[in-house]
């Protein structure tokens, strides 16, 4: 199992010059590779001198992605080819070590010591295992390093099974075999952020909308919800968690809600945190899990948030979904 930890680095002027030259060389290599894919004549035949060998397979893959998403253009004035999203480029290095500073060894054998800032729990993770590789990139004019490490997952001692229903108004509902129910809040806060951002954009207050930073707050909310879920799974001694397979889900709400609320991100956080805790995760088909009665399996439509069946069963709609997901 692999995990990635990202932290800021603070290179000096000499190291900044080296990193900027690497980014420029990588930009040239990707541009020329795209030209070859488009069968455009190119006079560039030089081999890379700064970019590490580990980054070379990345050049072909990112070139195909740029072509697929049309992230390129042609300048008639300068008669040159350019890439629009240059800031997303990065390169990987294998020759490095992390002590009091990040020591990076270049192709020519020179070592650069770059200070960094890292949280204590990340330092503990890095000291417990050997890092595999480090990725250096720029974001918002800041230098960042992302370290890939290999960790050994723990073994869960749980005995129960659980089901998790993910929704919009209620982000997640958990139901376990021993009858424990947990609701996880966050839907109201998420809707508040969207409405606040929409009102700012409607009045052309773009600067305030950027300061609101909705994407960062939503990502932080998903992390908090997933952490609470995994803590509860460990507390209730759950061994296996059933969740919805996203390929079967199709939201029927507004287009804005479809594009902005992320089922996939919250589920991804839950899966990798469960794997770290040793909890097995199974994806199941969620069809009719919110309509089928857990007692008689008759299909009914819930009124608002309440589910009622002719057999007398009555419960919250999301709890019914979590129960049916657990039994599948």
C-alpha cells in the first residue's frame, strides 16, 4: 500500500534556478512531444540534461492528456506552440533523502539541501518507512514536494459488517449489524458555501469568491467526515464495509449540484483510510436500496425523508438505504 504526503519546500536562489531550469526543460520536452503526436515539424532533437530519467515516461502520458483535453494552442504571431496549463507539470526524483532538509541529487551528482516544513505526524510516517520517490512541482508560485512511501496496513480485529449510504442532504449514514446508526452532518454547510459563492459571482465580486476558497473547505469537510466514519468503524468493531459503486449512481438534481458535489472524492477518502485501518471495503450495486423494504423487500417510494411500508416498517430513508447496502 502506498501513501503520498505533500509539504512546502523553501529552496535558495541557486536551487530555485535549478528547479526553474528543470521546469523549462520539461515544458520544452512536452511541447516537442505533442508536436510529434500532431505530426508537426520540429527542429528540437536534444536529449534532456536536467530532467530525471524517472520523469521521461511522464512526458508521453501528460502529452496525450493535454491533447485529449485540448490544453494547447498555436500562436500565429510568434509561430510557436505553447501549453496553457504549465503549472501542472512536475518531475520525479529517486536520488534524495530527508533529514533536517530535503537533499536532492541531480544528474551531474551535485546535492542541493532544501529546507522544508512538515507536520509531526508526517515526519513520523517518513521515519517509520523508506520513501520511494519524491515529486517536485509548483502551485500558486510556491514550491511543493510530494513524497511517496510504502506502508504496511494494520489488521482489523472487528467481527461485524456495515453499510454506508452516501447522499446530498445527509453526506453519509452508517448502519452496522448490531443495529448501530450514525448520521454524519455537513450537507447544510456545503449548501451554504455553494449559495455564498453563487451570490458573490452573481454580483461580480470575484476576489471575495476566491478568498472564500470553496474547493479547499469542501475537501477539508470530506476529510473530516471520512475520518469520523473510520473512527466509528473501528469503535464498533466493523470488519467489512459495503459502499455504493459509483458507476451506477446518476444524480437527478440540478446541473450545478451534479458538477460540484463529489461522491467520488468522499468515497476515495473513506476507502484509503479503511485500507490503512485494515477494514475491508466492498462496492455493491445500489439499485433500489432506498426503495426496497428491509423486512418484506417490497418497493416503496419515501415521502420526504420518511420511508413507510405496508407491512408496518417505518424508518429514515437513508437508514433504509444503508441497511439494504449492508445486506447486499
